[in-house]
C-alpha cells in the first residue's frame, strides 16, 4: 500500500471510533498508550513507522505536545486514522476501533 497516497485521500476530520482517555501527569512524561491492537497491525504516528501492534501494545510512547496523526493498518481490517492533540504533561490512552470484516468483528 502506498502510504503517501493513503494519507492524501484521508479526510481532515478525525474518526470518532476510538475510546480515548486523557490523564494529566505531574511529571514531564507525556505521550500515548495504544491498547487493543491486532498483533500484526502496522502502527504509524506522524507518518513514521512505530512498529507492529504486538510491539507497541500498552507501552507508553513519548510524544511532543501538539497535533499528531495516528494510522493503523492491519491485514483483514479497515485502516484506522485519527488525530490527537497532546497537551503538556498529558498521557493519552487510546483503544482504536478497528473493523475487521473478514473476522466478522471489530477489535
């Protein structure tokens, strides 16, 4: 899949298919924790490859403050695209709603 073409075709509004919680931390630790990912999913943040779902699952990843794009591509599932806005000292937990029609369920 050509990711540049995929990103160019995406709408600018985020999908509202994800459960998301925000936690403000007293320390300078800030970033994102992704949960409920298919193990073979490919995870991209700001168009950079972060790893597979199994590699990034439930591991806090540090991010700078501001706007970030999240793209998750998994075999047999529709791609997930979301935008998040990270504030200073905030840890975002996100469980993207992946729809996998071949398996007949969402994750």
